[in-house]
C-alpha cells in the first residue's frame, strides 16, 4: 500500500511533560506528517513529501522542536516541528 505508515515517533511539543504532543509519521510514499495530539484532539498540522523513497525511521530531539527522518532513497531530513519546514537535508551521493 503506497500510503501505508512505516515509521512513527512521538514527542512532547514543549519538552516539559505537558499534555500537548506531536506524532510524526513516515509513509511508504515518502511523506512525513506531523500531528498535534492531546487527550481530546488529533489534528494533522503539516504534510510534506520530500523523500523519494519510503520513510524508514523517525526520531525527535529531546525538547520536541525537531525531528529527523531517514528514507530508503538514502536521504535524511531534519524538520522544524513547530513550523513544519525542512531545516537540513542530507542526501547520499
């Protein structure tokens, strides 16, 4: 399934244990999606398709401000979770 989820990470938006979290998902189609979640609501806030292969791995930093995604295409992308933009991209030559 081309839009199936392959990887997930969850991180605290404020890094302080509050009840507001991001769920970051990576799909077979190379799309990375950011969801803002709490006890009552789940809202997709950003959807970016910058990988050319399936997203195999996602990890968030300790304060919940950034995430890194790695893809089968050899690329790694660092994301700003608050703005939903790419900060850095590393590509396999």
